[in-house]
C-alpha cells in the first residue's frame, strides 16, 4: 500500500523558514540604512516580506517603519511651514534626526541588540 503524499502548505506556497540570527541582523541593518536613502519604502517592504521570519527582524522592521512614517509626517509639516522660515529649520532638523537615529539603529542591529527609536509614533506593533 502506498503512503499518501505529505500535506501541501496553504495556497500552494512554500512555508517560510525562520531566518538565522546573522541573516536577521543583515536584513535589519539593510532596512535601517535603506531608510536613509529611500524613506519608508525599505521598512514597509521589509515588514511585509520578512515579519514572519523571526522576532528580531519583525521588531526592527516594525520600529523602522514607525520611525520613517513619523519622519514623513514631520517632513510634510516642514514643507507646509516652509511658507514661513520655521519650515526650513524643521526640515533640516528632521534630516539630521533621520541620519543620526538610523545609524544608531544599524549599529545596534549589527551588535544583535534590540532598539526602539525615540520620538516615534507606534503605527505598527
């Protein structure tokens, strides 16, 4: 008598395997540095694609997405207020904050440490 075939994963796709800790750290670093160059897009893609692959990458992609969305709101406020001079100061401050905190987060990710951004609105948990 033949044995039945193994059950298929739902929707015909392969089940996602957890990432190794070194892969999680690499992707967390790439998401943080990508935020410097492309705004919230790398964090959004990282969250949607990698969130089920491990707790470390889920945490880092969610916190990066929250931080980048908070910065997007600050950029919009800065552009609106650029009619008056204070908007340009806000834009410069947001740009510096993005660079500083993204580098800090990338270094923490490289060390395997958990990190949450200060001044971040928690849109995604």
